[in-house]
């Protein structure tokens, strides 16, 4: 038996038709584009497939081959099918070409300007192929191509200006081309208008034209002058006489040319006048500017003002301003549209805050019956035209426990204001507060009110203030009681201190108010004036209170707090914190009164000459000064003035006698030439060297002088007041001459300072 032979495979070639197809079936394939090849065999199933050249005849059960295209994938592709011992022949080759360059879309426009109400056609293509669909973009955003504006062959119609681009895409959205270059389409805009524009700089005397556009995109501008292109490209240009037009353009829009305007500049420059012509203007004050143009009538012109109303014409040559801000103002005239003058001169208006005048009172402590002058100061160096208004302070009864709180009543004499900045208050009898302010113009502009200032009265009236302890000077940390007296129900006690003159407060803040009595302890900064105010508006007399530091065993002068009546006895003493002192020296107006140390200074019948400042010294220590006021009665005033009148009359009589004698002597000298036998032994002339200027000093400090002849028989000698002699101060190391204390000279001088109760409280 023989062995079995080798196996021989016999394959049968079948006639089934085989072809390679591409999905999608595009003629041009680009790198990274994905395609699928299919091996189609007609008839039968259950085939396995072989592909070449890529798989080297490797069988595959799939009839599809997917490729992400690269340049190396270019080539001819064919396939065959096998089924058992049957196989087809190889298909015809399918040529695949892969391009390495990514395609770019191309956008074209039939016109770059969209006519008013119209549209333009845009076309997009990729390498002339029809295998594409297209996406559209306007100004960087997707632009929907609706059925209404999409045309065959990648075209659309647009009616909006902007920057357009397009790109191609395969229908299966698997691949996109590069975007096209941008094409700018502009829409014809509305016609601009040429208008006049005020100069941005008031220092320029030029005319400016503006190409006025409706709000929209960022415009650039083109100008024509006299139908020729004009270089400026800005919205506002400097112009001279001529014909002008403009247009605007942007990325999306291009306007038509404006209507032509004819600009005519007149040579007569207007004058700007300020009424009233004040050098200083205050906020809220109303002023008027007048634009005065020479030539023509006011009805021919309209006027423009800057900077306030930005080129708004008005038919009036006047501009009224309620001043709020500083600024520069000028004007010009316009006649017939674009016939105009140049800008006027510039008026610089400086607006300041309303001023506050300063009220001064002189004297602030008047003697009974004396007049007081109120002066509203601080405006005298400024513009004229002020009238002054004067007010009296009245306590506000609704705020009795707070302070200061006043209402102010206009004085009857100043309802329309006074032309002078001062008025006279005749014979004030009570303490009173005053304010002033000034006004000018129509309607009236007012300054701020001045700070309130007081006229102090030391004499009690219907309302009176008493002090316990009853003296002017007190030690620091002393308890002091101030009592308000009078037929009034409610009171408040006020004070006006040296260091805080404008911060006077009620006793409710710095003390304890019990009924009508204010009790407080003295600390620092309490020197000042104190007074009472009633709920019904009455002021009491005012008193001075002075504090003294007791830490170093200081001393005080014990003196009356109220004025003393002329003819009454007065006793002054000196003490420290513990006791009254002896061996004390007293001073009147800084001049030593007594040579010997004593415990008290007794004045048995006080007179007006005793008024003034007093202080005391003891063992090297000195008290503060205090003013002692002397109230003069009517009878004593008359009697005390009689000696003065007598002396004055005598001096005048002596002068008249001397003049008569001189005239007689001159007459007798002339007659002696003719009557030598009857010559009288008299001097021929008055020797100027023998004449003396003799001074007469009265107790009130007045000094009179008379030209007296050297012949003592012609006048009576009036002795000088020995009170002018200096009295030795035992506390000083100097020689002195004895003086008669009973014939001392009392210098009457003005008070100084609030704490002393006299002088100006300003």
C-alpha cells in the first residue's frame, strides 16, 4: 500500500465584479481629513477582503478601510474577495491623492458700500471645488446665513456694514478650511452737519467748525474747503472764511458729504462787560454779563457764550449768572447763520465763599449814659456797594438749658441797611449781644453773620447777678455761686472767657444750676465775664471773675465785684488761701498808694478819680489787677465839674487880659514917640524869650497851657498838681521823695482785657 500524497489546494476564480469606492467621494483629500474606502463585490456573501498596497494582502473580514489622511497615504488602492476556495480578481485601482496644504476660503464682494436701503452680495469658495458648504462671520461673531439671504454657490446678500469673513466645511462636518481674508463692507450713513463749535481754549481767538454726527461708532472725518480736499481728519477744525463740508467714516459706515456752509468772519470784536463790576464775587451772588457789539442793532445778532452753555445761541446780549464756580467767560455774535464775530475779551470770574465780617464794640464796658460804636469790619478793602444790617441778640426761650442759643432781631434803624459800616448805640443801660452782616446787589446777596459781640453793663437793672464770695478775684478750686435776681421765672447763667471767647456756655455745662443759682468750682481758663439771662429775654448786669493759682501760696485782692457809688466808703484788702494779710502795699493804676505796709486800704468817700486798676503786694508776691468802677450820681457829676470849669474860665480870662495889655503897650509905645515928656517906663515890645508856656493839670488828667508874659504882675500863678510826683515803691530799691498820699494823682485810663472788666471784648 502506498502513502497518501501531499495536499494540493485548487482555487477557483469567480467572475464577481469588484470595485473600490470612497466615502465621501471627493476628488481632493487634504491632510488630516478622514475618508473611508469600501471594497464592493457583486453577488454572494461571506467574503473576506484583501487590500493593497497598505496591508500586504492581509485578509480582513471588513469591506471598509478608514484612513486619516497624510501625504504618505497617497497612492493606488485595490481590493479582492475570498470565500472558501473561490476568489475574485483584483479590482481596478482607486487613486488617492492627499494634499499637504490646508485649503483657504476666498471671499469676494460685489461692492464695498451698501447703498441706503439696499444690500450687497458676498461670495465664498475653496479652490473652485463644489464639495463645500460655508460658514459666515461678521465682526468676529457667527453671522447666521438664513434661507432669505443664502444664495447658490456659496453666496449671501448683506445689508449691514462690518468686517466679513467665511470658511468652507465638508458636508459631514469632518473638516474645515482656513478662514478667508476679511472684507470690509460700509453702510452709507446719514448726512452729517457742519456746525460752529466754541474753542476748547479761551486764550484762542479762532473760529472752530465741527462735523456733527449722530451717535454711533468711532468716526474718522474728511473735510472739503472750497470744493477741494482739506487735510484735517479730526471732528473739530480751525476755520477761516470759506465754504466747508465734511463726511464721516468708520469700519462699517461711510456717510454722505454734508451740505456746504459758507463761513464769514466779521472784523469787529465784541466787548464783554461785567455788571456790577466787582473785583470779588461770592458763591450764590447774581451777576450779569453783557456782550456789546459795535455796528448793527441788537436785533440783528444772536449771541454765544462760553464756557457755560456750550454754543447755545440766545437772542439776548445779557447773561445772568448765579455764581457757583470760578471760570473764564467770553462771547461772540452770530448773524445770518455762519456770519459771526471773533470771540470777545475774556472776563475771569473768581468765586469765593461768602465772607464773614468781624463785629467790634467800642467801648465794650461803657460808663453809664455813654454811647457805644458798633463797627462791621473786614469788607472795607473789598468791592463797594455793601449796606450793613445790625441785629440784637435775644435769648431763645425754647433752649434755655443750652447755649449759646439766640434769635436775632433786626434793629429798627437798619431795616434797609446803613451805608456806613458803623452805628452808634446811644446810652445802653443793660448787657446786650449784637451781630452784623452786609448785603449788596438786587436780589440782595448777604454775607455770613458776624460772631456775636457784647456790650457789658456793670449796673444791675430789672435782672441782677450777685457773686458769693462777693469779690472779683478767687482762688483756683474755690467754689463760687452766682445768683440771678429779679421778677423772672427761669434763668440761665452764661460766661464769656478770655481763652475761649467764642465758646460761651451755660452753667448747665460747666456748673450746677439750682433754681436761680449757679455753683461751680474754678479751674483753669475761667477768667472772664459772667451774666444771667431770663427766659423772657432780659440780661442782667455783667461781672468779672478772675482766678489765681494757690499752689504757690498766691495772693488775691479783695475788691467789690459791682460798681461803687461816688461818696460811699470802700475797703480793699489782700489775702492768701488761709487768711487776710497785714503789711500790704496797694497800687492804683500800677502806682504805689501807701508808703507803709497796712492791712487794708480804706477810702472814706470814693470819687471818680479813684476808679481804675488795683492790685496788692505782700512779701514779694503780687495779686492780679482788678478794675474798680465808680458810679457817678447826677449831683456829684455837676459839683465835681465845677472846679474844672472854674479853672478853665480863669485861664481863658488871663489869656484875654494878657492880649489886652499887649495891645495897650503897643499903642503906648507908638504915642511915646510924639509925647516923649509923658513916656511911661514900659517895655517897648514883648520879649519872646520872657514868655513861658505854663501847664495846668487838673484832677481829671486834662492839661491846659497859656502864653504868659514875663511880668508876674500880669497873671496869677496856678500851682501844678503835686499828684504828678512819683511815690516811692518800698518793694523797689530806688531813692524817692516824700509825697502826700492825700494829694495823689489818679490816672484815669482805659481798662484792658476782659478779666479786668474793661476794654474791647473783641
